[in-house]
C-alpha cells in the first residue's frame, strides 16, 4: 500500500541542520508546510547525538588546526576568524530562541566551559605564543589569555597539571566563556517546537529510497520501516541534511552540481572516565596538537561534557577506518558511493592520502594501553582501569574534483545546491553543528534568494540574528553588542 503527501519543504535527516533550517523557515513564513523525515526511531540519533560529537562550540579559541603556521613562521588566522564569527551567529539565534521561550533553560543544551589550547616543548610553546599574539590582536579574540606559568595553568586545569614534570616548557591559552553544547538536546528541543506548529509533520522510521525532479517539483519515495509500507512525497524544496547518508541521496537526485563529489568515512572513539573525583576536578576543553598525519577531527582533547544533563569527562577522539557512512550504516556504503561521475576524484584523493589511510588503520589496532598512554599527555595520573572506550559517530569527509590531483580530500563542511534552488545538501564534518545557523542561512540565500531580499524576511532575519548582513570580523562595536547579549541570555558569562 502506498500513501502520498504534498509538502512545501522536505527536510531529510533529523539532525541539527534540518532542525535549524526548519525553525528558520517556519519563523520566516509560518504558512509553509514542512515535513521532516528521519530513518531512526527518534531525531538526533546519529551525528547530532551528544555521544557522537565533541560537543565543542567551535569558535577557533582552542582548535590549533584552524590556525596553521605559514612557511615563514607566521600564524594564519583567517579561518579562525571566519569560524568564530559563524559561531557567534549561531549563539545569537539560540539566544533569541531562549528569550522567546522557544528553548528550555540554556543549561539544558549549552554550558560555559573554558576553551584551552595546551602545548609542551620549546617549538610548540613558541608557536602558541605567536598564535596568541596574532589572534588576541583582533577584537574577536581580545579576551584570550596566555600563560607559561605552571601555577596559573594549575588553576586553569588542575587535572592536567597534576604530577606533571615541570622541567618541560608548557604553555596554554584560555577563553573563559567557551562552551560545551549538547547538540542532541538542542535538536530535540527545536523539533519539539516545530511539532507544535500546524503545518509541520515529523516522519520517523522512514527511509528515502529515490528522488527525482518532475515539472519543477521533487517526487520522492520512502519506506516506512516500522510498517513495511511505501510513501510518495511531493515536495517543492528538498534539503538533504542526513549526515553520512547525504552523499548517496545527493547522487540519486541527479543534479549536475553533485558530479565529482565523493566521501571518505572516518569513525571515532572516546575514552570515557569513570572516576567521579577526576570528573569533578576538570572543567574545560583542553585541545592539543594533532599527531603528524592525523586528520583534523583527530586533534586530541580532554573534555568536560554535559550530555543529557549529566557531567562527563572524555578524551580523544581516536580515529578509525570504516566503510560505513553512518554509525548504523552498511559496510557497503563506501563501495556503493563510487560512481562513474566521481571515480576520478575518488581515485585521485586515495592516491594522495595514503599516509592518512595508514594512520587510520594504525589507530584501529591501538591497544587500550596505547590509548591511555596518549591520554597521559593530558592527564598524567590517568589509570587504565578508570577509563573505557566508547564508539562515537561517523563522519564522511568531502572528496571533490581537483585539476592537479584528479581529486582532493577536504576537511570541513560544504553546501551543494541545484541551480534552480529546489534542492540543497550539506556535506562534510567539523566545524559542522557549531555553524549550523550560518550554514542554513547560506541555504536560504541560495535557494530562497527572492524571499530573502524581501523587506519582511530581511526584518525577521535581523530580529533573529542581529548581526545578519553585517561583518563581525570587521565591526568591533557590533561584536561587543551582540556578544554581551548572547553571553547573558545563554548564561555563558
């Protein structure tokens, strides 16, 4: 038996991206019919789940891979500036939702957690000092502190400095109002608000099996996994925000803009602490430098987390090699994603990233003792018996065409959209969820350009995101104004 529904907006994937886009569209036009399809039994079950991501409010404060060192020894900061400004836009939207009573108490999804970069050794200390000088000179990072004093670092991160050999030079930077975000909780709250609206439909346990465009609208087929029935969906606009499942769906769409795109799946694992005393002693996200050859998502960090309202202490992530595109995906995902249109880029990226492949395979075969040895760089007193390994989420890194190499592997997020604006897809990983609001605003600009230029939508956007249409990178006064509001409304100060 096949049933059918008509909708203006179809959101595929029940994660933070779809929840954000659905919320923005509903606030811009409450008359829109919006349908969200998720193949799991509940939303936020994959990448947005609290245990499947770092929970870091990625703002460039502590992530050293966002500020690479140039050949002349200087530190490049443009990417950190861009990411910081993007996160500020997300904070503005969340703050507005809290102020409007559309989200619960802020601590239910975001908590103040200092962001710290920590290094040791003369070369790394020199780098961090240069990084601090370059970043703190800009108004976005003016509040960043720097210290090489073990006594100060002991105050910032007592668990990290306990029993540490003080003969080795150490240094750290800190931004006190960094944050830990439970994107699972945030997603569920956004979807609950959408469910209260008359034009919204949530379909869980439904998997999209095909999509094609006919006469300006999208015709999709979905399987009801619970009942074994089929569903036909007629949609005016489709957003593919299904994490690792996005690439196969994008390929099925047949839009020419998808040509050449491939994916390289990487799994993650965390060491989780069971010593409550240690959990209570540490309150920060402490990021170090990534091992040579490691992907950016494998930058080691010792994290305070608040997941589903409970404090936790995690270290990692430890990368692994997988052929699945989702945590609950198929081992055939990678093979089935190889098509004639992306074969060249996939082969090219593979040939030029053999070191990464070897690194990931090495990570898979690490012992518990080896993982704890890496942890002891951040927590010298860590005992093997007090930490256990848990699986985190899957990430599918972007592979795209490259004239020089045939294909290149990219670490980041990218929006692919049809020329007519009827379909958009989000590919990639970090900084991902932290920049969900600016990412979905870009989708609106690309696919709802005429509406976004209307006075009504412009006014509404500026109400929800006060810095909309302006540059926080260039306007220090504007940053000061919006940051003061968000830190207060979200209780991050």
